[in-house]
C-alpha cells in the first residue's frame, strides 16, 4: 500500500518543481524529501524522478502518480473535514469554484446565505472558467463547481440550474436584430471558447465575423461597443452583472448556454457540500435582471 506522506511529498515536488521548494512548502528537511521519494520509488518499483541539470524532473510514471496523488490527497482532506463535522454543520470547510459572471451575480448571494446559516463552516471560493473548475473538482481541490455547457463533465454529477440566454450587443443607433445584419461590421470576441462559439454561430448565418478586438472582460466589451468600435454577443449573466446604458441588446433565441452546478464522487454528498449546492440552486437567477420591463420565463429572461 502506498504511503500517504510519500504521496504528499511527490505531489509537492510536482507542484513546486524542485526538492528544495517542496521541502520549504512542507516544512521538511531537504534530505527527508529525498528519502521519501526514494522510498516511494522502492514501493512502486518505478523510477519517479530523474536528474535534470542541477535539479530533478518527474518521469512519465512520476507525473502520472503525482496527478493521482493530488486527487487522493484532496479526497482524504475532504474526508477528514467531513468526520470533523459528523455531528452536524458546525465545523469544517467547503470550497467552491465559479466562472466570473456567476461570481458577479448569484454566487455571492448563495455564499452570503450559506455563511449566515452555517457560520461554523469555512466557506472558500475562487474564480475559475469551466475547464479549470472541472479540473479542480476532479483533483479534489474544490467540492462544488458552477460551470456552463460545452465542457466534458464525464465522471461528475451535474444539475442544470437555468438557461443563460445569449444576446447580440450593438451600439444604440446600429439597426439589425440578427448576427447576419452585422456581417460587414467590426466584431469583438471574448475568450478562446467564446470566440469559437461566435464563429460557429456566424458560420451558421453564412459569414465569418471580422474580429478586431478580443477581451473576456464584459465591462470592457460593452465599453468598446458603446464607442461604436464593433458588435458582439454576451450571455445574460454578463449583462446582469454589468449593463452599459449606451448599448443595445437583442436576444438570440437558441444561442444560450446551460449553467450547471457540479460535484464529484458518489452520492450522498457531505453535509456542507449538499447545503452549499442547495443554496446555489435557491439563488439561481433569471438573467439579465438589469432593468424594469424584462419578461421572465422559466428560469431565463428576455429583454423587450
């Protein structure tokens, strides 16, 4: 059976890139780290590290085991916290990852409700786009992730929260309610995945957008549009988080994304994880709730 302490040492070497840095992070003596690595190689019968110049690097077997070690250690840490809180939601920790516009809208509502209901639980959350959030979840570094579609969620348990509709965003005086109406305009693209979605949507309309600017900051995107520098598309959550009064928005039916809450492992979930997912579900918005006059239907909103 593999020794947990030695797995922790290997994971630290992989994370920090050297024996010296791993020893400092773990508060071990450097010879102790080298000893644990040597013993782990003996236990596994595999060479896990090799010298590279004045330092070392992981072999292919070492990288494989280090990745598994991160996952195992994350699960062990979570198990210890669950046992500490077995008598109820009075102690422990729960960790959440969510993408930026979720953190700018409904996630703080859920976090505040959780914090008020369970003051003894150490709630921590971090910003992460879906691919990174899914990786953190699989590695056991977070307990809950708020993500959206277009990602591989194999091995995770997910629940759909709502449909986040996509909107065409143009300057106030630019006419045209469809993507193809702006085929001759300059376009503003978001992150790599968002640009890919935009290219696919425009291709379906028979043209390729002339993307002149790229930024995943939805405040900056709207400012560029407001200055007549181009048109773009944004999800409803981004418009709910920030709405520039100098832009015009038009819903694009069928172009939305599904927002999900995801957890790893088999049910039942630990009490704190279950409570947080319930808070997230209860706080799920009907975006974009930015102005009077919105027509809200079944977990989504459209602008008049």
